[in-house]
C-alpha cells in the first residue's frame, strides 16, 4: 500500500479518536457515552489492524479480534441494564 494511504488512515483514526474521547467527556446522557465508548473500541480495532499490517505481525490481528469481542460485550451489557434494569434478565418483584 502507498504511504499516503497509511498516513491518511492514521490521521483519520486519530481525529475520530479525539472526537470520541471529547464526546465521552462532555456528554451527560449515558446512552451517548456507551455508544461513544463502543466507537472507541472499533477505532482501537482499526489501530490494531493497521499496526498488524505495518509490522507484518499476525498477533495484532488477534488483538483486534479480541478488542472487537470486548467492544461488543461492552455495548450489549449496558444496553441490557438500561432496557431491563438488570444484567441477567427481569428483576424480581417483591
């Protein structure tokens, strides 16, 4: 790949990462924060994949896959708690 494309990819990931961190810091709404943290996880996956390409190491791609799974779990868990009030299903009424 050309160096210009890689430089552009690093620049875009950096700008989006900064904007995402600013969103997490400034917003009060919990749903927006959860989505911003999910986007940050996706951006970290992109950084890991880009590092894997630049270094030629397959380990970074494994790291990107694990980060994607953790980002998914980190989004689904708060969504479950927000929608039902409990992580493992409906709360029992007393």
